[in-house]
C-alpha cells in the first residue's frame, strides 16, 4: 500500500506523518463503536469528558480542548520550537497550560458546531489533524 506523506520527519529523522494517521485512530473508533467522526467526538469529549490535544497540519498549530473546568476552553497550545527540530515533540499536548483561547462554552455539546479554526468546522479540522493526547 502506498502511503501519502503529509509531513516529513514529523516524529524524527525519516519518521514521517502519513495521511492515514490523521483524524481518529482505530482505538477511538472502537471505543465509540462508530466510524462517524461526530459520534466519536461526542463519545470521547462530550460523554466521557476527555481533554483533546491535536496538531492541525493545515496551519501548523497545536490546539487543545480543556474539558475539565467551566467554561470549557479551546486554545492554541504553546509550541516549544527550540527544544526539538521534530514537530511531534514541540508540544506536550497538555491542555492545562496557558494558551490563546479561541473559543469557550459551558456545555461540551456546543463544541462540535461552535468551534471553527481558520474558518473550518471542527470536524474538518480534526480529520486533518494528528491527535496528540486524549485524556
């Protein structure tokens, strides 16, 4: 099978990020018992209440949904570029850290339709993102 490289050396020298690694993983699909992105999000973030951190390949930024407090915050996570030349290790994915808040709400059900990044809905953004942490 030919895999399409999205970002070269994302994880390390010669360790690329491939298109089939974007979006929800097999694990999340299995846990949610669904292949539908919104249903997976609803299970992991809305029902279970997990925090979500991801790297959006189309704008090169790290984002986090911090779901542990009210209001729930969606923020741009800080990038510690000098620490590593490899994108995967430039952000810990810790949604507790301060970052620019780009959306907040009281009810996690508002996230899916409310969050837009670069004018794109959250579902589209997540399909073009590498999920860093879900905890």
